[in-house]
């Protein structure tokens, strides 16, 4: 295999994901239009579409196709977006900007923002169930819904968010910091990578490799996010830079310093890539994605 | 069949549902304890357990058992509870009391209340998927998750809540009023009744009967709720009475008057009972529940 062209790979998949999201979100003319507009506003505000692309890359790495996992790919983006909408609320991180645009509640009000988040989470599970049913295996549908629910719930994203909020302004242990990062971000990234491989019929060995890779990748992603919050500008990030320090968040750079954090992220990326060995050449896109996660500037 | 003893029937099922909820909710010692305490606080605040009992009654009416549908029964209560926690938030109905106790955000703060709602919704889908998988049929699992998601999302409960909020203080049409009631409350009640019958292997004809019954029952339930808000005391209801009028909510009594509302509810209860004809004697508990919904004082 020659040099892999990641920008083309990402771009092609982002286009099909964006088309599918537009098709799968409720039309903003349907009742209630305000809710549907709010859902579309945040989902369509852009973003890297990292989670859906990981779903697709996960499927492709075991011989599947993007088409085969598209509802689940979109579902993971909806779950991610719902979490951002709720995290940005005044009662939580109280953010005015996200992806360079006003946050959902600044445009639609708090009530609609909360409900748009709720509706996106609900729609995500519907889409995952529909997608799983196409594979025609009850265990698969159940595994899929269960794993995503675990990654998104108290044992995953929501649990991480709670500990994150409760750790603001406090001296936390390295264990707590790891809990926050592995739960708040890594769980959903790992679940994205695995979901695609599950639907595409990956073997036990392949799924194990994917799980290890996803875990390391997800943790690296969050550490890089923390680093960018220190180093990046608000303009680059599309969200308020320096918020972590301002809110006295528990972050890797705050705890370990920038240099150690960068080395840790790099080591995790290498670990993620090494975990993919059993998948061979088909995992080239995921390896390239791993490097991209480390090198990104926003 | 002799006289049916509804109080004993309700009590026996409430006990097993409460036991199952205690087992299925995360332990409040597990990380993060505040989140799990908040989830348990609102789920275990009591309530009639109407939705789980409808799931069980739905299963029983087609020859199934409570044990067979318990995760789904608990899931419907969790979805109901999440919706109450979010509805009570300051940004929405801004309620201080629910089921005679302080609302979730009054005890745990807004951030945890929002996240506890999110976590309950997420856990509900996990439980439904696990329950469906026991039946071993991919179509069934998918149908179950899909129907519950539709009942809970923008085509159901969340959609109804949005139109409800947006209709406050406005003159609404009879159509809008019906939209609010059928979506905000009836959808989840109908889905509860149907979910039990789906898992227990109900026939097409039985599921059709259940759907019609659930729709009428759910609408009647909400009309009675509106009537109780006018006629009941805060003490009786366990939540602030007279809130609807105070918030200029779109309600049946406000639009049609108390007498017409009561007649409408009665007619819907009769319609719900008539729809159960194809189920014969096994549906006696649901018929008794229908009368109970009309006659309840809280």
C-alpha cells in the first residue's frame, strides 16, 4: 500500500456522514419545528465527525462498508452532540461558543436545549436498533445497544462528566483524573470504533484489538484536547480557549505539566496503533487517524 | 371470573417492580455516588408505577409473565422519571415538589439533575436491549427499542413537552391541545402496554388491540391529570396544585371546561376497555386499571 491520503479519506467520509445526518434528523418543518431546528443546529454546526468516521473505519477494518454502519455512525455523532449541548448549559460549563457558533441554549433557550439533547440521545438509540436489525442477529443488536448505553451512561460519559464537574477547583488524584478522561471521552470513542466492527461481523480477536486501540485513542484524544485548551486560541478552537484553567478543571497539563502530557499522548497513540496489528493493512486508515488525533490543532 | 381485586393486583406488582428497580439501578456507593444517589432519589420517590405495571399487564394479557418483562417495565419507569426530572428544572416548569418530596435539582443541584435524567434515559435503553435479547429475536429487539424511542423522542414525549412549553400563555387550538396530550403522556403509556405484549409474543391482532387501548388510556390519563390539577390539593397530589392555571398551560379543563373534560375522559376509558375485546378474560386487570385511572385522586 502506498502513502495513505488521510485528508481525502476524511473528507469523503465526512461528506457521506453529513448527507446521512441530514436525512436521519427530523425535518425542521415537522412539529415541533423549534426542537428540530435546535437538534439540527448543533449537529450541523460542523465538527470533525471523528466518532462517525471511527465507526466507519472500524467497519472497514474488518471488511465492512460505510453504508452498512451509517445509522450507527450518525447515532454516535448525535450522542456526542447531545453531550456537548448539555455540557454547555449554564448549570454545567456555561459556555457561549462551540465550534465557532453560539451554543444551543444561547440560540434556542435552555428548555429547548435540554430537550434537543434528550431527543438526540433518544433518536440515537432508535437508529442503532434499526441498524443492528439489518444485521439480523438478536445478540448483535443487544450487544450494540448495551455497549453504546454503557459508554454513554453512568459507567461512561455521564459518569465522567459528573466527576469532572465535581472536581472543579479541587486537588484531584491521578486516579480521579484518569477516571474523568477514560469515562468522559474515551468510552464513546472506543464504543464508536467497536460498534462499526461489531456490525460488520468482526471476529472476537478483531474486536479485542479494536477495544484496546479505542481505549488508548480516546484517552489520547482527551489529553490533546486539554493541551489545546492551554495552547490554542479561541479562534482556532471554535470554543472559548483557556476555559479549563479558568474553571480550575482537572486536566492532564494542570496535573502533569505540558511536556509530560504531550509524551503521554504520544505514547498512547503508539499503543493504539500497535493494538491494531491483528487487523493488518485494512487498519491503515485508523493508524493515520491516530496520528491525526495527536497532530490536530483544533 | 369473580370480582377482580385491583388493589391487591397493583400492590403485588408494585412490590416486585420496586425490588427490580433497586437491583437494576447503579448502587449509590459506586462512582460517581452523587449521580447514582440522584437517580435513585427520584426513581425511588414512589409514584404509582403505572407504566411498569402496564408493561406487566400487557405481557400477562397475552400469556406472559412479569418476570419475562421486568427490565423493560423498569426501563419505562426510568424514562418516565427522567422526563419528570427534566420537566421540573427551573428552565422548564420550575417545580420545587414532586411526589411530595423536593424535586431532584432542589436536592442535588441543576447539573446533577440534568445528568441523572440523561443517565436514566441511557440506562433504560440498555435494559430494554438486554430484555429483548432474552427473547432471542433480532426483529423483536429492534422493534422494542425503536417503538420506545419513538414514544420518548420528538415524535412522542419530548415533542409534546416542547409544544406544551411553547403553548404557555397562548390561545391554542383544540388540535394543538390534542397534540400535546397524545405526545407528552399518551405515547409512553401506549408504548408501555405494547412493549410487554411484544416481548411476551403477542399476535398482530393482540398488539393492535393494545395499541388502541393504550392510546385512549394515555389520553384519558392526561385529561384526568389536568382535572386533578384544578380540583386536587397540593397535599393530595404530592406536587404543587393549580400550577397549570398559574403557568397558563394548555389543558383540557382550560379549553373545554371541567364537565366536558370529565365526559371526554370517561368516553376514552370506555373506548380503551372496548378495544381490549380480542384479549378476553386475560385483559381484566387492564380494564380495572383503566377505571382506576379515571377514578384516582392523585
